[in-house]
């Protein structure tokens, strides 16, 4: 048996990330009638109330009072309201779940828990149950209303239904609550008993309880929690909301092996419970069971494990932890002693954390035929699997110095026999070593070599990189791309921040998003960034990203020069530059001189064809990193120029033979009732300049002209994410700015206010949870009569698209899916042609394509 065999038992502390959407109090009416009393925090200029046995509680904000029609449920008397509750809980829940997404749903349920978030203007989530079924209402934004509700009472609940998440959402329209007197005679909450069965997805958002749980770990980290074993399953028990401090104080008072009485907890997911009130959980220490002593001949010993893998940084081999053994108990540490922080090791599967190790040695006379059982951290292990040469080393993560760890060894190989119980405690003065966040000098190219095949974040390290700002896609959060100035490789910049803060044991938090303008940065600036590496995305392939803060602006855009690479056959001609290095946006001039018998057939800069200026020279503008000038020469001969014979009109050339560099004019004359459809030179469209079609001859050339009915509209399609969502044909942009280089080139510029995000291969994203209102302005080279927008609202949301000046004005979608199944074409027309189109989005939209129609 391998004497180096070791067992690593991990006690993991999951981190719960909470994302709370901003609340919206934009409802403008609340109702009162002669048979119900309306209670709200709204400010009314007038109101009328009459006695009633029904209370309507609304979180809307209003400036006037209106009376609903007779079909409104709020006008129902108490007796009739109780009569509305029909069928079984299962039948009522089936009707509730059948509500269309974005439509108004009604439920009758008992209020079982309230969760309020002071940091979000006291917005609340309310948990109700009808039988075993959960009815959850989120974004209930009026705290005065919430305070009037009473846990244990039955309410008629009405609100907008979010089908994807099976809940009512008060973000855009208030959720209302009507007290049903006597409702408990028909509706009772049947809370989930975890002692009988483990939680499943069917139990999400229900309130659960347990009287048989046992604490297995106390995690005093950034997110405080405890691990509780209930009926053979381990749950993470934590808290959030207004009472979090009080609940956390109770949770951190627990210790391992204590019995837990969970009176009420929300099932957050299949293995996480949220306790919302300190009184809803209590701990007791069970009586020590009477078990016979382990026979002396089978009594092992405990001590320190080897220090391999347990020392790092300031905790060196010379300053190892003290292990003090007293019988079956080992006390670890002492004054100023640290439990070492160990880095993650992908090869061994070790996660980053603080670790200690103990070694248990079997009795010298242990019967060789026995295979002892070791129970540790809710795991049952066999001695032959973990031991080597009579001893077993257990190295495990420590999340709290106040915790006591127990290891039970059944030397006789049976859980029905007595166990020898070892305990591991920590001496006063011992602390968990905090990992120092160090900054390592690196490059963008080196970061791109990291694993990008799965979503993950390098939480172990910060990197200092030199970069050039190569793209700004969202100025509101410092999002864009940065380039390695040495290799030209790009990586997505997730965001620029003021600084990085360090929390419990190397937890990084970047704070205060900064805009490029606030940092005085523009595209082309050379900077030094301190960043964290992460991989993120909705599906593979994922995006490699960095986030961090600006350490230094090394050089401005005009000071960063890039070499112009020239490709030309020196035997056929020469190329002279007025500048061999250019900055972004800087103009340079190339003089191309062909040798005798040759002519310059093609001059391209970064793939774009150049034409000579009045002096016969070629001007180009510097780009970031890549500045490639390619010159091709051809024999200086007379080259043939051919043209087709089009239908419905005529087309003529100014010459049918000419030398390279000659300007050729195409004269087109459509027949009556027709117009020019296109003019192509060697298969590429050219546009008329001042009404004339011209080109510079570069060799043998073919010209094609076509005419079309004068009443037929032309179309120009700009596809944003054809591979995923759009079935229209057209070019595929790599960035928003590249929309200017697609279609018929009728788009001259675009600009945006609010939140607009885009990356290649994905849809153009309008709006965010914090900035739902967005404006996108499209400037065109000619007037268009219609625009077709292929779009969908964000999943589960109701959003509105408005086109200024259009006949249709706006369109509202109330059942967004956020995927390919939800996309549709929305057409907006203009009474007169327009060359500027303003698209406004109220809410969150995904746009996958634009098509323009024009004469």
C-alpha cells in the first residue's frame, strides 16, 4: 500500500450572490369601492371609503382615485370573496400556473413569510402557500403596505405573472392583497417537512421545517451559514433580508453536533434554506449517549499530520502549528499561530482555503482481519482506503476557529459497536491566515493562454498588464476591449473600477465602476491595468475577460505609434512613406512609383482599397497595432473593359480598353418607369458620386448594370447575430461600429444613450435592470421609408420599442423569451422619408437585425 496516500476532506463554503432588481412604483391608480376599503401609501387628491369586511392592500402609487367596473374583484364583499375560493389546492394552483406570461394572475393563499431588503428601499418578497404550493410575490415596493400584512392570514393576491420563474412581479404593476376573512376554512398552508423527505424543485419558495437536524459545520465567512444534516441530506442554512444580522448572530452561536430545530425557513433551492427571523431557529446540545468504552486493546491515538501541503507564505515549516494531545483530544494552535492558507491546485482538486491535518494511528494489536470505519464530516470511510502502514492522515479545510471537529473510529468495523471519538479544537489566540493578494506582472497574451473552455474566475491572483484601449462598447461601465501592444491579441474588458477591496480570506470585490471619460481615456490610449481573470458567457464558447482598475495611463493615443508594414514587389515598383510609424487616427501618405512596363494595379490599407488623391498619392489613417499597406503591380498594358446589355435601359462605358489607373465612367439610362437597381465592377457594387458611376481601372474588368421597377423599394439588411437568431441575409458585424461597413453602407453613424451592449455573435442588448431606458440613434446617407427591426423583449419582461416620427409610433411586447423562439419582425413606416431614426426602448430588448427600405 502506498505510504504517501492521504485523504483530503473539504468543508466548502458556498457564496450566494444576490442580485436584487430595482423596484418600480409607476402604477398610477388605486381603487376603492363601496364594498371594500383600499389601503395604500399613495398620495391621493381625493378618496372615498365606506365600511366593508374586505381590505384591499396595494403597493401602487397614485395621485387620484378611480372606481373600477363591476367585474373588479376588489368590489367583492367578504362573503362573495370567500365563495370565490373553489376546488382543491391542486386545482387552484393548476389554474394559477396556466396564466400566460405577463398576464394578471390571481391566487388565494396563506402568508407564511416576509423578506424585506432595507438596502433596496425596503422592497419585499412575500411567500404564500396554498396547500403545498408556493405563491411568491417579489418587488412589493411599498413597505407601509407590507407592514399591514399578517403572517398566518389568507389573502387574495393579484399581480403580473412571471411564467419562467413562477411568481408574481410587482416591478411594473403593483401586487395587491385582499384579506379573506374566514379564508383559513378553505386555504391552509402545508409546510414542507424535511424530516420526512428531502427538498426537491417542487418545494422551491415554500416554507419548510425540521426538528431532527444536526449541525455539521459552522462557516463564518463572507456569507455566514451553517451546514445541517437532515434525514441523511446536508443543507446550507443561511439568511438574508432585514433581519440578517440577528439571524447570523444565532447561526454563528452554533457548534458542531448540536441539534437544530428549524421552525420556519424558505426553500431557496434543493440544498439551501433561508431563515428570515432569529426566532425561527434554535440549537440544543444532545445528551451524550451511553456507549460502552472501547476495549483497551483497540484504542488508537491522534496527533499531528505531516506538514506537507499545509504551509504557505508567512506560515513556514519553521513556524508550524502546535498540536497538543490530551487523550482523544488534540488542541491545535496557540497565541499568534496561524492556520495556513493553501492555494488551489487543479491537479489534485484541492480548493483554496485554510487547512490543518491530523494523523490517527491504529492500535498496534488491531486484528488484521478487521476493517475499521471512520465517520468524519458526514462521510463514512473505510480504514483500508485511507490508511497506510497503520495510520491515516486527514487533512481538511477549516472555516471557523470556533468549530470543534469530531472523528469517530469504529475499530471493530461495525457501526453497531462502540466508537472511539477523537475531537479537534483550536487554542485561544489561533487565527486563520488571510491570503495576501499579490500582483504578478503578466501580459494579455499570457492571460489568453488560460483555460477558456469553462466558466470560472481566477480568485487567487491579480495581474498587472500593459494594454492599449482598442474598443469602447459601453462607456457607462468601462466595458470594451484591450489589446496586447506586443502581439495585437485582444481580451474583453469587463469593467474598470476605482480599486479592488479584499474581504475574508482573499475574496476580491471591485468597487465603483468608472467610465472611460471619467478616467480621461479614449480608444488608442496605452495603459497599465491591474486585473482579475475570468471566463463568462451564457453558453460555450465562453468569453475570456478581465476586470480591474487603471493603475497608470502610460501614453495618450497620439503618443502611441505603430509601424506601417509595406508589402510590394520591389522589382516592379517602389513605395515611399512620409511616416513609417503612425498613431491611431494619424494621416500618412504613400507615394507609389511603378517601374517601366508596370503600373500600380491595387493599393490597399488594412484590406480597404485606396484611390489616389489629386497628386496621385495614397492617403491612409493609422489604426491600432495592425497597419498593413499592400501594393500590387500589373503590366502597363491596355486592358479590356466589358459591360453587359441590361434590360429596361442602356449602359455605356467611356472606354472599352485603357491602361491601369485610368478613370472610367459608366453612363446609365433607365427606360421609362424604371430606375437603377445596381452597378457592379468585377462583382462589387459601386455607388454614384454626384450622379455619376466611376471607377479607376486596375486590370481586365467586367461591368454589370441592372434596372428595376421604379415603384419597387430597395432594402438594406444589417444582420447583428445571424448564427443565432436572424434568418435575414447580410453581412455579419464584429462590433457596433462595424454596422457602418455592412449592407448598402447607408448607415453613416450610430450613437446611444443609456445601456447598450454588444459583442460579436450576440444580439444588440438594449437596457439593463438598473438602466431600462435606452435611446439608439441611426444616421443614414439617404432617406428611408421603413425600418424593420427583428427583436424580442428580455426573458419574462414587458418592454416597449418607440420609433420617433413613425406611423406606428411604438410596439409593446409582454411575453419576452430572450431566445430564438421569441424573435419577431416589427415594421415602422414614415409618411415622408427620413435620414435619422431614433429607436427608444423602455425596458430590456434584444435586437438581432435591422432592415431599411428606401426608393
